[in-house]
């Protein structure tokens, strides 16, 4: 019995030695990783005692990486080739006795493969750290500490891409530049014909992640934007700018979303070559950039901006000076206009209070009280573009020719770091408007009677710019209104999501106007003939004021708003329908 036990023990020892590989140091399982935070890693970039290994695929590390990082592709090791991993790390650590920071995609599989390989070759594991969150987290938190080497596109590349659709060409500048403004050192305004836009400002602009009306994060909004523009994995993209930074920022973002075939183009050469065409929206200057407004309020009106002797800057929002937030900060020199002054609360039917557009006499008094005549240059500012565009439409309807709405609400102003003024500015009233006929331009606004007469006639489309739920009668859209439905014959034309104050489908994330081609495509999807006279309607006129402003900028002059909207229509007992019109 003792001989048998002794034989078994001997066999166990022999098999144990064979299984251990004759004393190899290769670990039996994954070696525990120790992590270094991004903040700590940043402090080690200039530390001679540290070296950074970018262990992602060579195709990725060659395009974007951490400053000073060495590229050591560990893809084979990640896929299970331990010998390849050991060989790579042996070469990487030859004559090296420093702390190593491993950079993979997210701090997981590639880093684990490298950690295992370093342990297997006997490297001091107390000196091996994995970057927490990997390069993905680094590029999000330290965008200014990312080295790039995107390919460079030529004018011929751009022309070919637009001609044959082999690549999407994107303008990374501000929406205002794309629309037509020559900003900064740009030789000309507008965009390369056929180019779409994806502004670098959208990546960092002010955006309320938690309090926005649609309940969407920035990433969700940008994902929608990318989908609308066909920016999907596998797409080829050329991104251009004129400042050397915007295109790179957009390219980095697209690359992080799986769009790997991205190249950069410096559009300065195109803008300086007058033989190359540029395209602008016909009436792009109806929106005015924050930078131009900043110059004007500081006494530096750009040459050619206006022929008017008098410029009036307005701040438009609901409430008096205190209630509106005007006293907390506004564009310098701006005079406050309470939206109740052009839409006073009045009981029109059955003692139901509504906020319809005021009568012409009241609107004329509003303009004169604020020093506005037909010859005044009016610049309208404020946080909410619906309110500022509503005032813009009123000015044009009454006969003021030179009217501009500051683009982006206040997002552009705040993003540029311009200071706000506190305290009130008092208007200098005007005595005469300068026109015998008031209102002067009826093409901007249809009354209820005018809309009724035109509805159903050839060449006229009533576009319902409310939420889908409002359109089919599932929601009234307003806490103070009880009737749900739509005007029979109206055509759904999008507005926003989940709220009667949302115009999500007509804006970029920075509250600038959405690309005109996308707006037209959206209308065509709804069966809207853009050759018709389009009358936009919503609940009470706010949403459609912004949409009409956009349409006029696009050169669609045969457009108007049915201002009183659904609330007035339904309160006055007019017929309506509910349900899905496509059912």
C-alpha cells in the first residue's frame, strides 16, 4: 500500500512539473491591472520617469493619439496570440526601466493583453498602469491633448466628392459662415456648393443636458444630426474650415464615432479663388451673428451692414424687466420688449384668455415707443429664437425693411465669451412711422378669414407645425387649452418633440437654423409642395414665427403664418378632425 501511495505522489510531481512548463513565468490567468486616472496621467506627460504606450490598432493610433505616446499594436495579442503580445512588449521594453501607461480603447481588453504580456516577460508590474477609460475617455476630457494626423484633401478631392458623391463634404465653421456671412479672415461668405455642415461649435456650445424640452443628451442630439446627414460608420468624409482647428475637432469626433475615412481641407484657398463658386442662402443676413452684433453695440458697425442712420437693439422675452431676466444680463444697449406687449392676454371667446397677436394700432404703438420707424435698422436679441423671430415677423409685417434676428438665441454670444450688460436701457420714442399704409406687408401674416378663404384652393398649403400628438388630437399642447385636434386639410410639417415650445426639427443643437436642404427634404417627406404658398400654423404663432423666418432666409418669399393658430381656431368653434390622417 505504501508503494502505491509513493508511486501516485511521484506521478503527481512529474505531471505538475510538466504542466508548469519547466518553471515558465507566464501567468496562468489574467494579471490584475492597476489604473491611473486621466488627471494623474496628464501630469506624467512631461515626466521622464513615465512612457506612454498606445496599444490600439496601428490604423487608429496613427491618426489620433496622446502627445508623445509610442505606438505598439496589441491587436494580435488581444485576439489571443500571446506569443505575439510577448514579442511586441519585449521589443517595446528593451533597455526600459520606466513606468508604463497603457492606452487602449476603453481600458479593458487591449490593456489586459498588454498587461499579461508584460507580466509574462518579467517586467516590474508595479510600474505598469492602464489609463482609466482608455483613449475614448482621454479624447473626450482632453481634446486639446490629442495629436492628430488626418489625411489632407485637395480642391480636386473636394470637387470629385461633390460631383460623384464618393464622400460627404462638411463645413465645420459656424452656421452663420455656412449661411453666407464672411466672418473673421474669410475672403468670402457662404459654403462650397454641395457641402453639408457640422459645426465644431456644436460639440462644446452651451446646452442644458437635463433641462432641455426634448429630454435628450448632447450625444443623442448629435447622433440625430449625424443620422440626418448620412454620417454613418463606413462613410467617407472631407471636413473643411478656415481657421485650422474646427475641421480637426469635427474629424476627431467623427472618428470617435466609427467614421475612420476622414480627411481635412483648408478652404482658404477656395475662398480666395474667385473662379470657384460659393453658395449662400438668399436672405442669410436676416440672421446676424453674435460677433457682428458685438461689433455694432461697441460702435464698430461693419461696412455695408446697413444704410440706416438709427440702429435699435431689442431684447425680447416674456415678462417685465425683472421677470424676464433682462436685469440679470442682456446684450449691451438692448431695450427690453415684453412679449405680452405684442400678444396681450385677452378674453376673446367665452371668457377664455388667449395670447393672440395684437391689433395693428397696438403693434404700431409698440414700434414707435421703442424708437422704431420704417427706416430703422432693428436687431432683435434674446434667449428664445421663437420670441425674437416673432418680433422680427411683426416688424416686417408693419413695414420695417432692415430687420435682423441674432442667430442662436444667446448661445453664440455666451459661447464667444462676450459680456452681458445689467441694468435697464430706456428707448427713445419715435413720433411718426413713415408709412401711410399700416400694416405695409400683408404677405407675412394671414388672418383667420384669409386662411379660411385660401384653404383647399390650388397652390395653397396650410402646414401644421405642431407635435405629431397635437396634429392627431392626442394632446392639446397647452395646459390652458382643452380642445385637441387639427384643421381639416392641414398637412403635418413637423415642429418639435414632446412640448409646444419645441422646434427640435428646425434647429441645430446651438439653436441655429437647421440646414436648408434638410428642412426642404423634411417637408417633401410630408408631401408638402414647396412651390405652393405655404402658410405655417401652430398653437398660437410662436413656433411658426421661427419657421417662417427660416423659410424667408431660404428665399421662399411666398410663405406666411396663420398667426392665430389652433387655439383661436378651436376656441371660436370652427370644425376640426382627429386621428392619423394616413390611417
